[in-house]
């Protein structure tokens, strides 16, 4: 008995072929700063770009000058004194994902995965574990989002002096170096 080609594809999915590109307009990356141990403010980045290769190599570029804050002044101070965008204009996140597992996901399904993220910023590199939820929107679209915030320690990336400068300028007692980060990213093939 010969099975139709469409049935064979359903039974034995082909690997996901073709690179995936981050849809910046449909993606978010946010973080929370905590001042004086009791005041939390949410910030984010715009203009994200990125790809996932056929081999599952993820690379996301974060233009640090695209930081958005609740205050224009605070945003400008972050760019100048924390991120030092004149010297370090972008941060990058890299990871490796299982493309075979993605190929096996049916449209409309979701799965949770643990991945290791490598963050490079300020001339330094740090690694963080992340629990993410992957949703197959369709044949050519996938979303990946944090199921829990990733806690990035700004000290791992050498941002202590910048945090101290922001603290002094705002006349605060403290700014926490532990920063909860969340993301919701859409990739299209």
C-alpha cells in the first residue's frame, strides 16, 4: 500500500529548513530596575533584531540606545552612564535550540524548554539559564517567551560603576544589581 506524500509528511516531519528571523515589531524585551529596595520601574528595548539558523544557533542583537524608560532623563542617563552606548552600542544574546523538536511541533502547540543564554554586553560575557515557552503559531511562525523572569546580575557584566553613577545622580540610597528580565519574541521563516 502506498501512502500519499502529504500523509508521509505528517507521519515523518521534515526538519525545519530555512533560517528564522526575529520580527522586531512583534517582539518585546523588558527589564525591571529596583530603587531603594521598594520602587520598581519597568524598562524595555526597541529595534531588536535576530536570527535562528538551520542548526539552531540563535543570535539576538539589542541596540542599547533603544532603551525606553518612564523618564526621558533617566533613559538618557542609562545610555550615557550605565550602558555607555558610545563605547558599547549593543548587547547580544546567543543560545542553541533544538530545531528537530521544533519541526515535530504541530501548529498551535506549546512546549516548555530550558535553554542557556549567553549575554555579551559592556565587553563582558555571562551565562544565564532560562525557562521558555515555545509556541508554534504556524508553519512559518514561532513565539518564544520567558515563563519566569531571567535574573541578570549587572555585576556579571561590569555595570557596578554605572549603577553607582545613576544612584548618585538620582540621590537614591540604592539601585539593585539583580535585574529581572522578560522577553516575548516572534520568529518568522
